């Protein structure tokens, strides 16, 4: 968890401490076909997929009595969404992370990016 940029896991419950074990070498491979990968990896698509996941999770939470851990998962997803949308905006506008965007300055949104997927 300390390696996570948000210091959180997307688990419903806390993971209890355990003993250190030796892990096998990881298997590395590609599971997304080459023709699909560029679109799936596009920042705008990643943002849309994250929002969809959050929407489904929020709907699940609203319909059931759920644990605090599931609500914590939704909050972590929201932090991740904020970070990837901020990175996308900054990449398109060169706005500094602590400039305009956080103060509500919408100037950065007035010009459409040239490399827009849509």
C-alpha cells in the first residue's frame, strides 16, 4: 500500500499484516490485441471507463447496505479520476498543476485540442 500514489488499495476490507514470502517470477504478456490497445490506452477513453466504473459502484452502494470499505473504494476511485483528468488537462494545455485548474479558471477549456480522439 505504501507504493500506491494514493496509499490505498481498492479492496473492500483492510488487508491484514502477513509474513513476507518469496514470489515467483511474474508472467508478462499482452492480453489486449494490438488493434484495440491504442484506443483503450487513450487518456480520454481511460477517463470515460473510470467514470463508468465509479457510476456502477455508486449505484451499487445506493441500492444496498454496504461496508465502509466499499465506500472507501469509491473515494479512492474518485481520487484516481481527479488525478488522470488533471494530467490530461495539463498535457493538453500545459497548465501547471497548481495553476488555473484548481482555481476554477476555465480558460484552458476554450480551445479544442488538435489530437482529440472524438
